[in-house]
C-alpha cells in the first residue's frame, strides 16, 4: 500500500515537472513574442526570454529530482538503485547549476559582486 502511494506521488511529481517545463516554455515564448512586437530589436527581448525559459526548466528539474528521490524510496533502496539515483541527482544538479549561471550571467559566488556593481551603477546614474 505504501509503495503504491509513493509511486503515485513520484509519478505525480514527474507529471508536474513536465507541466512546469511546458508552461514555462509556452509562457516565456509568449512574453518574448509580446516583447518583440513592442520593442524594435530582438536583442532586447532575447536575454529575458532565455532567462525565463531557463527558470522554467530549472524548476522542472528540481521537481524531477524530488520525484527520483521519492521513487527510489518507494523501491527497495539497494546499492544499485542508490547509485543510479546519485548519478541522476548529480547530472541534474550540474544542469541546474549551468542553467543558473546562464540566467544570472555569473557563478553564484560572484552574484553579490555583480549585484553590488549594478546597484552602484544605478545609484551613480541617479546622481546625474
């Protein structure tokens, strides 16, 4: 009974992950097309489009990792199953990290520097 429930929860999380990725792709594409119509250049709309698309994929990957963990708990946690889970989590974590760097434009450990520079730049523009 518990295993079936955990399998159903894991399947639900996988379905939710796919839905999040699809909704993220459709909504970010819609926003991109709307922005392209209102702006003159595609280049102004392209970076936010990639960032929004990346955020949808990133959230979907998080749900897929959760589904894998729940699915592995539902099955007998053998060394083979745990190894496969570890590899899947490692690959998805790497993909998540790469997407986050792509969205932010810098590694996480540089984010505070980039944000401080951006804040300093906007404060300097306000003084002019």
